C-alpha cells in the first residue's frame, strides 16, 4: 500500500460492514503509514525467534527475526529515499524528516551484519539455483528467508505451468543495456574504464568485468544442459542457442537456470521443487551502504563491511 498509494487510512481494529471508517476519504500522511509499518516490524522483531533458533524441520520456512530486520531495512530505506528526493514536490511529505528513516535502515542492517552470522556464498550463481531447502539451517549462509514450493504438494510441473526459465531452451534473456550496466573490474563503468574490452562477442563480454556478470549470463563453452542419460551440451560461440535453438536476446540468463534438472534425454519437464528467495544478505549490505551514504556518514570501514564484500 505504501508503494502504491503512499498516504492511506490506518486501521488498527476489526470493522463491521457498516462502519463509517470503511467509507472515509481521510488518509494519514505517507510518513505516518511508514512509521506504522516500522512499528509493526519492531514488535515482530521483539517477539520472533532468530532463524538459528528455528530448530525443527517444519520451521525452517517460517518468518524469523532475521527476515523482519531485513524487511525493516528495506522499508526504511525506501521511505527515506522517497521523502528526500520528492521533498518540495506534490508527492513529498510536509516537514519531512527522511534522515530518521535512513538511520532506521542503517541500524537494522548493522544489527544483521554484526549479530546474525550471515555471509555471502562463495558461488554467487548457486544462490539462485537452490531447488531444495531441506534441513536446518538452510545450506546457504546468504539466504535470510526463502520459500520452497513443492511440486508434489502443488501437483504441478513448472514447465507445464509456464515456468520456462529452467526448461529447454532457456527462454530468459538480458537486455544489452543490462549487460552494459555491469561495472568493470576496476570499479569504473564501461564508458570510463580503460580495461573494457567489448560486448560484441560472447567470448569477450565478461573480460575485466564484475565477476557477477559471468555468473549471470552464459558464455561459450559453459555447461548448458545435462540429461538423465549423462549427455551434456555446451553453450555455443554465438548469440544463438545450442543447435540453433531460439533465444530472446542472445544474452542468455545463467541466473536461476538449473542445467541438470532433466530426468531423461530430450525431456523438458522439470519436476524439481521451486525456490523463491525473498531476502538475502547481499541486499542487507547494500541497504546499509546506501543508508549511510544518504546520511553523509559512509566511510572506509563502512565500505569494507558492505560493498567491498560484494
């Protein structure tokens, strides 16, 4: 509601069908709505268990104190940014005190950084290809909260339901503007970096670039598909799919793609469970860095525990 409409009615008790509040046109200012959300999150944080305290197998997908803190950092950073950059416009807030929100975002993120034992996974790509969250704690030390959608329980195969990103051929492609937004390994954008090579060939596109780019798109010679019989297909040296198959943009998403999920040769049906990650530690690090920068307090030690980790 905050993102969609901003100012809104705050209802704190059940209403009957004829209650006049249902038909009221009065709204609370958007900063009051944000304060109400953060107040709810603070109460949740005080009452919830940490993820490490959820020891039962049946609990590992429950909302935890960790997730509530991550959500608080997201909400507070969003509202602080909105109020700061809409200040003085019709979409702004009168007497906006956006630094309070930036401080709340930074504090929630720092709490997670200091006290909850999260770290970035060594393999960036694997964070997005988990197909099973069984066991406690979740194997990934970067995932704060995720849900597992069991294909047996929901009686569905993702290919049959239109979930094509994990099937043959991979139907998800990045745009050229997205590719060009990745920095070079020296930290400069491609328009300024002397180490930039080119993006006209898949053989050179990831050279001297942020290593996350190489783990986000497919490049020639990488394993593309493993069938149930052990046959493998490698990604070709071209902006086309293996065997000339159709692609959307030529920049094929490696992110989210599970290349060994095929039960038999030639079978497109994916029957693995589907994982959706809602909060991960990388976002918390970025939230902290951005909030501190907006406060004018970002320094080298802040960089070392946040963006430099990424």
